[in-house]
C-alpha cells in the first residue's frame, strides 16, 4: 500500500510532495484511497465536502469508531505527514481481520480533504466544513495564488461545490475518532518509545501581513526618498523571532510574496505570512500582538502601509481525557513481547483530530520520527516503528470496537 502511494505527487527535483487540494496529484491520492477500499470490500463514499470514507460494517448503525488522517501535503512536504495515518488505518483493519476479531461497532476509515491548506491558505478545510466550523459561504471565498476559487477548483476536479456544508448527521453516527500521525518533533526519539498518545494541541494560527510601499527605480531613487516595504517586512521577521523566543512560543514567516518582483525596482507590495503557536492562548496573543506592534512601528518609519489579516486559527485542543486515558492504559498493558510503554505528549502541530475534537471524542497516536523533521522531504520513520504504530492502532480499535 505504502509503496503504491509513495510516487504520487512527488516532485522529482526536491523529492518533496506537492499534493495540493483538488489538483491532479490530490485526485490520484483519492483514486488510491478508493482502490484500497474496494480491495477490502469496504463501502466507499465521498461526502459533500470531498472527504473520503471506507466502511467496515454499516455506518447507519451509529456509534462508529473512525480512524484515518489526510493525504494532501504542504509544498515539498514529507511522505509520512498524513499518509501514514491513512495507510496505517487500512493496515490496522487488515490486522483486525487477521486476528479474527468480531467488531460490535461500525469501523470507518477516512481521508480528510485539504488538511494542510497549502493551496487556499486555510488548514483543515474538509473537517472544518463537516463540523460546521467553516461555512459554505466562507469556503466559497477561498482563492489560491492564481486567483482560482475553491468552488472552481472543486468543479474542475469533479466535485459539486454547491453541496458543501456542515454534516451533523454524519458526525452523530461517529462515537470516537482516532488519528495516527507521524510525530512532528523528537519527544518519542528522546524517550525511546515507538508510539505515543496525544494530550493536547497548542492554539495556533496564520496571519497575512501586507506591507504596501511605493514602487520605484532601484538605481536612481535616493534612500531617503524610498517607501520600501521590504524593510519593515525584514524587521518584522526578526521581531517575530524575538517575541517567540521571549514568550516560549514559536513564530515563523515561511512564505513571502513580493510584487512586482523586479531585481532593479523597489517593490510596491510585500506579503508575509506568519505562523505562530504557543502552549496557551494568552501567550499566543502576546506574541502576535508584539509582532504586529513592531510591524506597525517599522511600517510607519518607512512610510509604508500595513494591513494584517488572520487567515486561519485553531484554538487549544484538549483531547478527550477518558479516551486518552483508556488508550494509554490499553497500550500500556503488557502485550506479551510487544509491551508498549506509552508517553502522553502535547504538540504544536494541527490535525483534523483537533477540529473533530470539538464535536466527538477524539484521540491521536504518534509514531516516532527519529529526527523530528517534518514539512520537509527529510521527514522519516522506520518501518519497525510504523508497524508498531499499526499494531497499536489495531489494539486501540479492537479495544474500542469489540465488547
Ligand atoms: O500546520 C500544521 O500544524 C499541520 O501540519 N496542518
Ligand atoms: Mn502537516
Ligand atoms: Mn498532518
């Protein structure tokens, strides 16, 4: 399964993945999901928001146990972020069938669409729409860098954009959601555990800083006459690092767009996107407030106009304590030679599980990432750890879905 998916959407130059929502690469991932469902005789459906579901048992019975993740990627992302959770879901089902267990609840496998928000700028579009945390009207306004709106992109991929919206009926039939994900950090590497359980997700968001200056000639315009937006932008990037460091948070300007982008011209517009995350909401507010304050001061200094727009935000997520503790206990029980000690760890990475947690009991399993590197072609996990993750997920699903 893993090797069939591996080449899809992989950029030959960087070795990273470019599986962006509603692009042909995304479509190939969706084809792969449908094939895996068909190969197991599972009932397949694509919901109104483009998320894909594969059912073992009848979901209409309700109280389903669902597992899965996403297949889309960040620009030049790694192979594991998202796909490991979906492949492990199918593999865990295969394991349950091999064990001959009799499930007393429907078991669902899901691929949530557009989790990374790489193309339209908003994270977790598929799960936000389904939970009603993003309205159809808001979703219809999302536009990519080429000016293509989400509805047009959906239509081009054969999905009806007028069907999108909240899906309370579907959520009402789910009793628990468990997402397995490669760890995006080194906690498991440092603790020496192959698998961990999530406790919480930090509050985090994305803010677009638009610095509007005055285009001019790079060779003839005196420095004192310039309104160069690149300067307050550069100062703001450094201010973000200072604010985050002082607050014990993180802040990143990982994407910048310069218009018109001439080597021999002072730019008219510099757009920078801030991603910031912190253990607590008040800390995050302090960091982003400090960055914005510095940005305004530097913009004023250069006679540059600044607009700041919050494009994506996810509040702190505390995973369901009962489910978290059940899973930690279940996995902590000695399984013969497969005894797994299970650390419980927080994360600064957002996930569909974090969105669903607002509506249904949700948990996450992490699989060790030896370097912690993620959102990079260098992201990795060993086969042994991935198989430990599948066994752990199978144990959890068996514990939840078998009397
Ligand atoms: O940005 C995140 O934390 C996630 O990968 N979408
Ligand atoms: Mn990611
Ligand atoms: Mn992910």
